C-alpha cells in the first residue's frame, strides 16, 4: 500500500483540530465542463457522452423528531417509525414509507443488514439481503446494442441510471422541445427486466444546451427550470420513482474536495441564488408526492472540506422542511478525485443518516490510471466501501458507473490520466468476464 496522499494527511491534521466526521470526496460524474467526449473539466466531474452523475438527497424530518420522514411531506409516526439514531426518525419512501419503516430494518431502529446465505449474482445478493439493497449500473443506449452487455446488465443488477440520455441537453435540446426516444429505450428495457430506474439528472450545470447555459434573468431561469422538471417528471411518472434532483452544486479548489468549498457558479446559482436548490426540490415534490428525491455529489466520501460544506447545506434543507429523501455519494475513486477508506465512508454515511436521510453509492468506479491507485488498494476499496454501505440499513443502493472496463467513461477523459488506455475501473473485463473486483464486491454483499 502506498503512503497516504497529501490531501488526506492535511485533512487528518485539520480534523485533529476539531472537525466532525466528514468525508473525503470522490470525483464526480461526467460533468459538462469537461466530459469524456467534450467539454472542459470542472470540479472533478466531466461532461460529455461517457459520463454521468447521480445525486441523492434526503427527507425533511429531523432525526430528533421521532417521526417518519417521507419524501417531502411530513407523515405521522404511525407510517413506519421506530426509534432511530438521535431520537428516531426513520426515512420513509414517498408519502411516508416505501419499505423504509422501522420494522423492515431500513428505518431508524435497524441495527444491521442481514446478508443472504448465498448468491450467484450481485443482484441476487442484494435482493436476498434483509433489508434488500438495490444493485445498480449506469446504462447507455449504445451498450444496449450489445447482447453480452445486456445479458450481464440484466443478470447482475436491478437498478438503472441512464448514463447520459436523461440529462438536460439530451431531453430538451431546444427551449420547450423535448426528445424522449433514447431515454424511453433505456427505461422500457429496464422495466422489461424488472429493474427500477433513477432519473438522472434534473438540475445540473453540465451538459446543458447552449440556450439554457446562456440564459439571464431570475424569472427566466426559474421558469425554464420549473418547466423542465415538470415536463420530465411528468413524462416518466409511474415509471420512475427515484430522482437525482440537483447534481454537483458545490465545488472546491481541488477535485479531491480540499480547499475553499463554495456554491458552484452555475446559471441557476448566478441568476436565482442559493435558493434554487430548495426550489428545485419543492417543484419536484409537487410533480410526484411519492418519489424519492436525492442530492448527488462527488468527493464527499472521505474527510475533507467539501463534505463539511455539503453536510451543512443538506442539514439546512432538512431544518427548513425541504422535501429531500437522501444523498448520493458518487464514489469515483482515483484520479482526479480523492481516495476514501471504508471507515471514512461509514462515518460520513452516519452523519447524513442521523439527519433522517437515506444514503446511496451512486456512481462507483475506481480508476487505476496514472499509477495512483494500486491493484491491491483497488480491491480493498471495493470491498470495504461496499461493506460500509451494506452494514448501514439506510444505505439503499449501490450503482456502478458502467458494466465493463472497455466502456468506462474514464478511458477517454483526460482528467483520469488514462490517455485512451483502460481505466481497469469496473467489475467486468472487456470480454464481460468477472474480475477479482467482482469477487470482492460479492464478498462484501455476503458479509464476508
């Protein structure tokens, strides 16, 4: 194992001076400023066709209230509460409990998730766990043209995030004109294979069409955001009940989450102000009272400046009654993002679940390019981070950002240091064979 990165040593020194358990971030999804196929890098995410982000966010009830938190609307304790951390809020799904009430183990009173005795696929391991854990993958329309891709994706996963097909530029390329074909293809395929779908993403600074990114005037931007959320959620209503509402609203001086955390200067923030996040969640709740609504970001998984800022931002939303259900930890480990241990991830999960929220691993991959993460470190990270989610009953899903190494967005993004070579970042090789990373993930899901 190589020595700890300087950013982690710096964070440890800062924490010794009195920080609460935070997280060392992971790098992000493909953000519009620097994508795998185009754009400029910005804050660790890259935009472009080969990328994506997931966001998560939580519910609105504080953990000290003792009530169940629903996806935005407050519900009585009879809708599924047992005592939770800090007084007992259990996160409920939708209007008060999509299987997250206390008795099924995913609410505040649960102490641990019970693994399956055995499983032949990751999907089976997640489904047989008690409470169950969704096992997801980012799916691309192009990938669905490959039979091996479809076979592995359907056999191993029961949760889908569209890699790029549901981002703003794909769905609303010109103002008020929507294009649903590619997104519908992914959603329909997923439903045919009994897989849930998370919408990704409603509000994000990257992969915006030019007409939107250049818009000025608070009223204009707010109206465009409202129309987009309303039309997109309306189109997929009754097919999707999980949404990344706001993605990557915070940036730091380093993609590792270190230095000067602040709101990202997006068209939404610049024209509306910080209130755009609350507004986006409230609009989303109006469209679907039962959906799970998430905030999603990168480099919030280890101990750093960014996770402190995001935690305080989310806590403020919860305190204000904003309808948020959970937080998505992207978990892009390795260049250009941070590295996070299983213990770091577990500590950060607890901070957010103590607010009454769900947590998710939303875009996991571990990049081997640049010689930054060794083969042994990669195996340890995959096992320990997945185990941290498995052991936390309020960690409801793990999504890997792709199926096999050959199709990883990291391979073609300059920030990943791959220079066109394989990032070796996922669970299946180019021939869709299981790698040792797959075995380590399976062991974690089986409690080994």
